[in-house]
């Protein structure tokens, strides 16, 4: 399982097992069974989910570039100036001052991972991993993958990230994991309708989520979002002073769902 820091992984010999991740990097027990290789069919792109992140930097860079190039009557200056300002803004998000508030962006995933560990209890097939330096080009996830390259290529990772703000619960399998029928079925059964959040198992179309899950072939990203007609799903207030919302009922809902998911996926519905 993965959150802002690290991940936990569980596995089965017949298919890639899951891993949970959150933020600070820790080293799990290196013992792991070998897994059968999994080769899904080609998938088709049908839709795009729009995510709102870092748009303020691009908007500010565009306006500044326009403000400089227009008075000088230098239209050719606008594009390179925009690119320089945009890159500088993105650099500041990774290496600039620390966030003043990060209830959803940095804390919710860690809290959810701990809540799942407490609710589900000990299972030697499950590994909890906390990955750090997400904003610095996924340094924590990269280091974990490099150290456990074979297991990282075979196990299923559950990435808990930004789960504190929003009523829409997105469960996003990777383009490889979406073809794992038992996985999709277990997710559907584990997160039913009618609870605190509205679950969506997104197995169709192109889905992109910029987090630690990108380093692992088999993964499911779990995040909370809001929905805006015409825009799609989005995560509000990331890396701003308004990132102060962390709904406890979101954490409770995810913990209950993952507690149901573990036996369904690992044991075929039987309690371990």
C-alpha cells in the first residue's frame, strides 16, 4: 500500500500481489515468494480524466510572459520566457519552501495506511512501505524499486495518496492490473455503494495519476476527489494554504474497504 511515503505489498503465487505505500522510506522484509509472470492484452484509450495540479504556476508563467513580451513587441520572446518561468515554478514546488499545510496532500495517505494496518491486523503476506520525496521526482519510490527490483516488478502495489478531501473514491488499476479479473471483482465487492464515499473502480479509458504508483507496473491508486461537471475529477487545494481538510470518515471508509479486500483477493474470500 502506498501513501505519501511508502507501500505495503501482499501477493499470491498465481498473480501479482498487492503492496501498500505512503510517504517515508522504510525497508520491508526482503523475503518474498516468486510470482508467475502476468501478461495482459493491449488496452484501448477511450477517455481522459482531467486532474488539476500545478495549474497556478502555468497560469502565472503565461501572464508574466505576456506582460513582458507584449509591451516590448517581441512575440517570439513569449514562448521561451513562458517555459523558463514554468520550469522555475515547478522547481520551487519540489525544492522551495515546505508546505505550510498538507492535511490531504501529505498526511491523509499516511494516516489511512496506519488505519488499514490496525483494522486488518497482521498478515505476513502484506508489507507496509512508506515512501518519501514524492515531489522530487519520486525519489523514495525509485530507491525502493531499485533495491527490490524483482519484487517490485511482480507484486501489486496499493497506493494511498490524497484520500482526505472529497466524496468521490477513485480506485484506479494500472493499465496492466486492470486486466486482472479477480482484482477488479475484489475491489467492487470491497467498496460497495451506500457508504460515506462514492466508489469508482476505473478500469476503462486512459487514467493518469501523478504519484508513486508510476514506478510500479502492477498497482491500484486509491484517492479521494471532487467532481466538477465539464472538468471531471480533481483534487482541491494541493500545495496551498487551504490544504487543511482531512475527513476522518474517508479514512474509516478506506480502512473498512481494505479490510474486506485482503481476504477476498488473497484467499479467494476465505479469512486467513
